[in-house]
C-alpha cells in the first residue's frame, strides 16, 4: 500500500466518522461500554473469526492441491519418466 493509498483511506475513514449520526456515537463521557453494543461487537467478532477460519481452510486446501500438481509435473519431467514417455510416443507413431 503506497503512502497515497494510506492517506486516501485515512481521509475516507475520517469522513465516515464525521458523517456518523449522533445516535451512532457513544453517549456521555462515563467511559462505560453499552452492553448491547458490546454484545453486538462480540457477535460480529465471532462471525469474522469463523470467516477467517474458513478462509484459512480454503487457502490450505488450495495450497495442498497446488503442491500435488507440482509434484506430479515434476515426476513427469524427470529424465527416466520423460525417456519412457518419448519412447512410448515414438513407438505409437511408428518412428
């Protein structure tokens, strides 16, 4: 992320915060979190954790699939396997 990108993102965040309605802002200066907001945030964090775990699983499965494909390709281009494939191809073509 370039410096310009970061500055643009920060400006958008500031704009969204300024436009937030008064009911969205915490009330009073007592510093006590509101129970309903805390519960909503806990639910949101739990949901996001499940999404991240799903993404991690998906990335792991895809990584394993790619590793297997690479191993298969490496096995196909080994000198012995390549020689056997070329010999079979030449035999099939009648060369």
